[in-house]
C-alpha cells in the first residue's frame, strides 16, 4: 500500500491487481519454476516486482509483460537491471515469438484472474511456446485445468492438449493486497514439445470439443449434433 501511494497509484480492480504481500507464495512460485542461471523467463503481470526481483536473482534474462503503463514505467526505473526488460502490452495478444526472440523460456505469472485462461492459451498455442509454466490463478480455475476424465471441460482439454498440469499449492486471500474474494492456487504445467494431437485446424477441433461439452446431461451424440447443428 505504501509503495503504491509513493508512486501515486492505487490498485486497479479492472486489471486484476491483487499484489502479493506474503513471501511464502513467492518462494513456492520460484521453487516450482526451478530457475537455473541459464534460464530465460517471461513473466506476465510483474506489478510491483515482488516475484520479478526473486527471479532476477537466478535467471539469465527476464522479459515481463505488463498492461498497466504506469506500473511498467515504475518497475523499469526500480529494477535498473540489464537482464530485465518490461514490455507494455496485453499478454493475451503480444507477439510471443517476437518478445521471446525465439529463445526457449519458462512462463511465470501471478495472473490477473479476469484474463488467466486466455493468457495461458495464447502462450501455449504460440509456435514458440514455454517449456514450463508456473502460474497463480483462481482455485476453481486451477481445479478445472487439472480435471481428469469424467470431470473435464473445454478448459481442461484446452490446457492438457499442450502439457501436464498439477496444482502445487493453495494460497489464501490474506496473501494479497487488496484481498481478493477467492482462494488462489499455484499450478505447474510441464509443457510437451508437441501438442498431444497434431491438429490441421485447431478452431475446428475446439468447435467439436465445445459442442461435446455444451450439455453435460445429454448424450454425447445429441450434444454434438445440437452444438454443431448437424443431423
Ligand atoms: N506479479 C505481481 C504480484 O505478484 O504482486 C502482480 C500480480 S497482479 C495479480 C496481476 C498483474 O497483471 C497486475 O500488475 C496487472 O496490472 C497485470 N495485468 C492485468 N491484465 C494484464 C494483461 N492483459 N496483460 C499483462 N498484464 C496484465
């Protein structure tokens, strides 16, 4: 709160700004990312840099993507580190190949919850996808992502096509300022070199998956014919 007021800023709810104020979850994120001195890390939503600073202690290079321009400028000034670059932009749309300079990288993020799944999908679907993801998101979203057959959804298929997700830890609202209304979870995704399916047309694949899950209580052939509007 003090740091924000010194910068003349206050948390922007619309940008999912719940800043970590507890070192415990930061350490858990760092351990799960297993950062080595050769690693390049892309961090989404560095905010005031609590996770960023810790990553920079080990990683070779950190590229951060931040949508709040004032925070991006403040962070660049604060870090003054040649291994650190901050890109002002929307992580749902950035050109991943361009910002990663086609280097192999790990993705680390305390994600803004309103955009967590489109951001993950955007990076996992990019030609230069991360080798590993460690991300904090809403507990229920994390549970959907790791769901097993019988409990799966469009979300779990959309992530598990690209890697194996696990929940590393749960994080209570008291770890953040301001406190979110929900419990959070840190997930780890071990990303496959190639997606599980070689898809010529990803949109068509997801149209079928979406139709298949459109009415969980119906038989699959009915969901598919209804969802795809075919007899
Ligand atoms: N990493 C910081 C921490 O742990 O305290 C901040 C995490 S906060 C949950 C999410 C951050 O993502 C904020 O800094 C917010 O401005 C930024 N953000 C929100 N939407 C974004 C987007 N679409 N692309 C990139 N950053 C975004």
